[in-house]
């Protein structure tokens, strides 16, 4: 079993930045072998992919955040980060961390990001 705990959300103004963190733990954890991702679900919207990073470090971004958000991982700390710059009101959502490992998928509880105009 893998536990994911997100942090770093908050209330910011448009144009500001946040850094979200997702710390992974578990007795069978092999973090460096996991694909990690950030998803978000805004009010009245479906959950969407924000960014993902493979075990090898390849990254993928949703179209709405390309050029503004950066995903990274620190395997020594079992942590994945999402640097979110130039935030916009439409980025308001609950951001969830996701881990994929040999056909299994794990989710964190999420952290709220609210961007005021």
C-alpha cells in the first residue's frame, strides 16, 4: 500500500505562484519505479491531468498549464513537486497527487488551490 500526502495549496492572487508537494510513503514503496502525476478538479468540472512524470523523468503537461507549471521529482525524498507560476482564476481546483505502479493506482486526498482575480 502507498500513501500520498499533498501540501502547499492555498489562496493566492492571479499572477502569483505556488509550489505543491506530494510525499509518498508505504511499507512496499518503490518510489523511483513509479509514474507520478498531478490531477485537478475544479468546481463543476471533471478531473483533468495537470502534469505527469515517469520513473525515467519524462514529463507531460495538460494544454492549459504548458509553459506555466513544472513537475519534478526527488527520489531521495520520495516526493513529487508541482511548481505553478502565473496562476489564473481558472486554475482554482483541488489538486490531487497520483501514483502508478505495475497496474496499481494510488491517490492522495488533495490540496485546495484558490486563485483570486
